[in-house]
C-alpha cells in the first residue's frame, strides 16, 4: 500500500513514504525523537482512502541513515522544506 522513495536534500537522502491519491488533500507526518515514520503507519492506513498521506524519516533516523551535524529545529526545518522545492 505504501510507496517508499528516497529524496536527496542538500546531499542527504531522506526517506519519504506515501499512500493515497495525490489528487486528494495531503496530510504530512513528521515524527519526533527517537521514532520514525512507522509511528504513523496505522493512522496513515486509515486516512489513505480519503487523503494523500506522506511521512518522512528525518535525517539520521529510520531509513534516512545519514545523520546531521545539527538537529536544531531550524536545521531540520530546512531539510523538510527542501523536500518540497525538489
């Protein structure tokens, strides 16, 4: 049901997991420390019929294995924002 892909942002691979039709409203999930996208798997399954659901693994967590030098909110936000610029 889920589509997994890797998106490179500022030379760092970030795992993106999606389900549902892109023609529907999008719900975006971003996990906290130390969880990964799997934290949202159950709710994503439930919402995928009505929404386009997207979850990521922030760098250094889950399948986004390359860690960042800084995990400040601002730095993480730059990588999340970078997903939508590509």
